[in-house]
C-alpha cells in the first residue's frame, strides 16, 4: 500500500487515520485532533474563495464510514465536536 502522509505533521498516517477527498485528490490526517486543526485552519483562512468554501468533501472515518460535507465549515464543525469529545453541539454557557 502507498505510504500516506499526514497534512498536519507530515508523519505516516496510521490505518485508523482520516481521509478527506475532494475533486483535487486526497488529504490524510492521523487523528481527530489533527483533522480538527486542519479543517478549522482552512475554514477560517482569510480570503478563502467561495469556490473553496462550497467544495464538496468526502470524509472517510476510521470505522470505514464515509461522510459527505457540502462545505469546509460543515466538516470543521463536525471535526471540532469529534476532537472535543462532544457527540453533538451542546450549549456550554450561561446567558448573562
Ligand atoms: Zn499526523
């Protein structure tokens, strides 16, 4: 099998890593934390073009399931919840 290089730390990605696929190719990340950091960095990048924002992304998770996201922001939200260990978006604050 071809060696897969992590886009975050450039290490070899383990079998239970994450794979993001778009029209341009595949991106590999070692774990949920690196997926989160990569996705949030890209989603919040100043001057990100509309084309990149609405690019369809397919995420292959370690269990083998494939999740489809219509925007990088959607993927970043999912990855943040995953990395933070919250299964769904929760309200963690009190109103003033
Ligand atoms: Zn890595």
